[in-house]
């Protein structure tokens, strides 16, 4: 195997690994968002998140991980559309923020 073939094989494996890690982080973000909305009695609109930011950061143990920021839309009453943000550090939830919304309680 030549140098260029070896380099190409390494690049393909690295690309596949990065793609797999991105999918894992996105699925974990969707799960965390869905759970948070369910606990708060909110509706997760479109049932998905979309990535808005990607950077490197260190976790609590000092290991360099990819920090991914995702945004999503939710509704408290089915009519309003509010925004939220979830930040994943590697496959782990770092923060989840919801735009302020009116709490509707039935009497």
C-alpha cells in the first residue's frame, strides 16, 4: 500500500468516525430536548434539533471534546413558537436553555 493510499484510508476512517460522533451527539441532544419538553409540559416542534455551532472544549477531566450547539423550537400551547438551545460536550449534555414562556395552568 502506498503512502497516498494509506493517507486516504486514514482520512476515510477519521471522516466516518467524526460523522458517527456527530450523529450520536445529535441524537443525544434530541433525547435531552424531548425529555425536557415533556417534563415541562411543552411540545417539541418538528421533533428535531439543528446544529448552529461547533468548536473544541475541555471536559471536567481535561479531555478535549467537540462542543456542539443545537437550536430547536417548542411551544407551550401549540400556537406560539419559542426557541431553545442545547449544548453537547462530546456525547454529554452540557446545558439546555428555553426561551421564557407563559405558564398556562388550568384551574
